[in-house]
């Protein structure tokens, strides 16, 4: 396909999503690999310059664990959920708000995208409460994960003000409790909540897999489109399993709260986000009502 054909194919999508908010959740490879980070940042700025309003929420699990190792603190997980004591929370804030967020902002600015780094604590952006002790599958007694939060409310006015003034907000998934305590939030969940609160057209989750696969070992079995009504069946059949379940649950909740479509795409593939938004076939899995 030559360059002009590419632009012509993209035109209806550029028109359709003009002035619409697109929430991008940076995760996986797009966060660790410098080249992938640069490419993803450049693509995000491109979305802005063709008239969309991108917002970013990012994760940082591997980087947090690495920093904990360096500081001589052993990361502790229960069924994949990070146990967060006060010392761990300090490291999480340092890594997410102090390091990763500012690195993403630097990349965006390098490509002429005005970006601003925010933690969920800034201007009470993400109000949350401490998740109490809860039952975790496979464990007899209830488990308290420590300073882990559940989102109560998003200060969407702040985000609206920033995107209306051409800024790309880069948000660290840290919540603030009523008493000012910092809380560790799941980045996918935070992304879904922010997308819903600002009325985003799309939620795009960058991961390290091609999308939802019928056979995990065969990328050609990618399911390109899933209606939310089909999801329980896919979970029952074990096609959606493990770490994909919380991502899918985030998508379902976001769609129920007004987000038009969610996309789970492979952040390791160059320009995956542009293929997904601007081409008829897309590249990952789209979830819609």
C-alpha cells in the first residue's frame, strides 16, 4: 500500500475521532524497551496532531520490583497482587511518579507533545479507599494487601481543563485516601476509571500479547472483535484466563460506563496503536457492546 492509500484509508477514522478523547494505558514492553517507548510516544503525539485528545495512564510493576531489589526489599505477591506496606508504597511513588511518569513526559515533549505528569494525588485526581481484607481465590483466610486502593472518584474537571488546553496528561496510578494516605492502584483499573470519567471514545491497553487468542501459542488465532455479551462464555472456555481477565473486566466496566470501545493490543509491535485506530482490520482485540 503506498503512502497516499494509507492516508485515504485513515481519513474516515480521523474524521470520526476528531476532538474525541482516547485513553491509552502504557504497559508491558512499551514501558521497558527504550525504542518501543519512543515509538509509542511519537504515535501518541501523532494522535494529538490529527485532532484527537490523548490521555495516558501507565503501570510500572517490573520497574517497582527492580527498585525494591536494589533497595534490599523483597517484593511480596499474593496471587499476582502486590502486598503494599508503607515502605513499599514509598518506593512505588518514587518509581511511578518520580521516574516513569517523567520519562514518558520527556519522550512526548521530544516529539512536540505538551505533556504533564500527574499522580492520582495531585489536586485529588484519584480519590480512593483502602481495599479491606478480602477473599482471594485459592487461599483459605481473608487477605489484607496493605495500602492497596479501590477508586471512588476521579477529578475529571482537572483532566478536561488540561486536554482542552492541548496538554497530554500522564497519570501515575496512585490514589489518595480521605486522610491523605497514598494508595497503590491497579493501573488497568485506574485507566478504565479515568476513561469513563472523561467520556473517552476509546480505551487502548498496550500489553505484551497480540490480544485475546483462541490458542495462546498461535498468534493467528487472534479474536479481532468481542461483544461484551460473549465474554462469560470465553472465560468459561478458558480462552480468556490469567492476567487477561482483569484487563477484560476493566474493558467491560468502561464500556458499561460509556466508553465506546476498548482495544487490547501488542505494544511490542511498532505503530500498533495507529494500525488499530486508523485501519479497517485493526491489529488487536476490540471489545464493544
